[in-house]
C-alpha cells in the first residue's frame, strides 16, 4: 500500500495548509500527531524528517519532504485530482506572491500578535495586538487590490493561495477584532465564507 504520512499537530496553521491540499486532491493519508510545544520537547526521531524541528513534514513511499510550500506543491503535482496551481506563468507568480506575502507579513501579525495574544494570554499586550491589527489591515488592503473577479483569490480557479490563506484567516477571526477588521474588506470576507464552507476546510478543523 502506498504510504502517505503527514507529521504535525492539528492546531498548526501550516499543517492544516498541507492537509487541505491533500483533501482537495482526494489523497488518503495518515496524520501522525506531533506537538513541537510538548513539555518533553521534540522527539529525536522526528529530526530525521525535519532537521529544524518544525512542522509539518511529509513522507510518500520513502520520499521525505519538509517546508509547507514544498509539500503543498508536491501534493498538487504528484497526485491526481484538480490542479491547484495556475497553468500560466503570471498566475503562478501571483499565487506565489500571495503565499509569500502571507508568510512574511500576515502569519505572525494575524495569528500570534492578535489571535494568540488575545485568546491565550492572561494579560494580553494591547500594544502588540494593535500593531498586529495595523499590519493585518495593510495585508487585507493589498489582497483586495490583487484579487480579480471570481470566487477565489486568483479568480475562477481555487489554488494553493486559497489553501494557504484560509487557515491563517481562520485563527484571525477567532477574536472580535479580527472579525471586525475582516468585515471591512467585503471581497475577502465573502471569499472566506466560500472557502470555510468547503469540505477540505471543514474536515481539517481542529476539534474542540
């Protein structure tokens, strides 16, 4: 039997990105739970899969891969199912731009500075939250300016850009400030309503 294993925690944004790609392609896989924040630390065996001790890591019939962007692109290209990358060079470039923009300017601001700070800290740093919201607003403004007509971030085709953005936004809207800010950007708000209704999003939602 073909072995497809994803290592990581169900709470992780980046693990969820890879899982959504697998779900969209209709690929059966095993999720091996791995909590990098566990009190016992990262198990030594995992460093053979990811030498930097981050998640996720992926294995397909002995082929090992780490880094979410590489994993997602491999999943799209190695397995049958609907294409998750544009066929044209400009479309792929725009997709990569959105993904890189989220990684560089969105993930920390939206997830850690706003959502985690508000939800998990006994005394949240209001200055950090305000700064995160400011950065998130800039990001959402740029995303709106880049979005063409159509249901998805690149127009008519669902791509890895959508799958990369959705888990980040999902954390952001767990707090009122995130929901209020997203609601000001109607096109992205409507996009999120569509992506959050997809089976790949629903099936990868963390329980509890």
